């Protein structure tokens, strides 16, 4: 299984056993086991597995209690095994490198980058010519995503295509 970086532990919440945690993505409420990481760029190196006793969302942060948690957890990154996101959500690293084609079969290029805009998510596609286009990654344009086969079928109207960025 592949691990993904999901958050970072902050300071303790009050005097109890709970810690604040900043999540880098939506988390499943039934998450029970994670890995503590010193370095977010090298997942799995010198990591330590730790059990979660409770996990609950509190405004824009999460409150988490770990089995045997102490102040040394503050500042640690957290990773876990990938899970099926469902509901039309995908792991970024699974999308990058996908071949993007129209429903007719005409190839648009390869998805090279995902860009978070304030209002929506955009993808950058490198065409075979090397030119870059950016398009909104919206359900109304994206017809099918096959991350295992590394293929995306989409129909982008010319009016939403930004060329040359």
C-alpha cells in the first residue's frame, strides 16, 4: 500500500490528551492508525506507527487523541495508507500523468499539474506539441476518471480553455 501525507500535529488542546491537527485533506472519521513522520518529503523513513483513540472535527482543525500521546508529537507530520475517497474525489498523485482524451477519442495530452484556485480546481494539460493548457476540473466537463488505467475522458468547451500558461 502507498502512504499519503494527511496532516500535521499542533499543540495540545487545553490540559487534556487532545492535540490540534491541521488536515491536508478531508479525513475519514474512522481513521484508527497513522504513522508519525519527521520529514514530509521522505514518508516511511524513521516513521512510527501510532493508534488514534478519538478524532473529531472542530471548526477548521481536527482534535485528535493518540494512545500514549505526549508533547513530543507536536510538529510531527502524519501519514497513513491510502483509502478509497469515493464521491468523485481522487488522490492528486493518481491524477498526475493521466492521459486526457475527449469522448471521441481525440487525445488532449497528459495531466501535468493540479492547481488550487480560490474558486475551483484547475488541471494543466501538456499537449503533444508541448503547449500547456489549463482547464477547470469540474464534474460537468470530466466524464470518466480511471486512475488505474491512467486515463481521463473529458469534454472542455473552448470557452474554458486557457492556453499557454
